[in-house]
């Protein structure tokens, strides 16, 4: 099955969730956030530089918040080119204005 999340239930320990990171920077930042919030966790590094963190299910919501912060810090922009990004915004605003004008003067 195709899994797009980076967490799953622990395969052998009931009551734990495992978070997986393939990049060392993301794993280090996640570990820092867990330590700042005083979570109890286990960590290990598997083959192919796969960083695993086991977190208690009672801390799952807070750990997910840390996971979201990791994703937010290391995300890429959808449109990386600044000029193209502003062009898309300007065109979208222009189309919305035309739609409003068309709705007002529809007679």
C-alpha cells in the first residue's frame, strides 16, 4: 500500500508511534523539538540513513505538531521564481476583478 505519511504504529510495541525521516537535518530538528517539549522517545538509525523515532501514543498530538513544524521549516515554495509567482497572483486578482465587474453589470 502507498503511504504518504512519515509515521505509523510501532510494529512490535503497542502504544507507540514511529516517525520516519530520511534526511538528517529534518531528523535532527525533530529530535530538538522533542527534547524541548520533554517527550520521552526512542531513536535509531536504520539502513539507507533512515532515522526512526518512537513516541508514546499519549504524546501523539504534540509529536504531530512537532512533525508539522519540521515539514513547515523544510518545505519548498510551490512557485520558486519570484517574478512568476507575483505574475500568477496579479493574473488571479485581475480575473477575480473581471468576474466581479461582470456580475455587477450583468444586464
